[in-house]
């Protein structure tokens, strides 16, 4: 249970960092774009690129992992 909470917090922090990176990149690239449109686009891209917490079963029992859908990588804990 404690691992799941830590992974959920880590996932949220990564989500927020990715959002800020995309926001600032768009702010520098598209100076004439309105803030609400920039926020919607940044949120959508962040939802695609951010990791998800997933359960998987192994021979040793249930385990947790951070799953990166776009990168096809996962971090197993």
C-alpha cells in the first residue's frame, strides 16, 4: 500500500513537470497563442506522455510499476 502511494505521488510530480516543460516550450515557440488554448494543448499532450501506475502479477505476488505508454518502457518496483 505504501509503495502505491509513493508511486502515485511520483506519477503526479512527473505529470506536473512534463506539463510545465510543454507549457514553457509552447510559450517560447508560439508567442501569439492565448493562454487557455495553450493550457488545453499542454494538458492533452501531458496526458499522453505521462506515466501511469499499473499492477502486474508475478510469481512472487502483486507488484507495481510505472508504465510509460509512448516510450514502451516500464519501471518495475
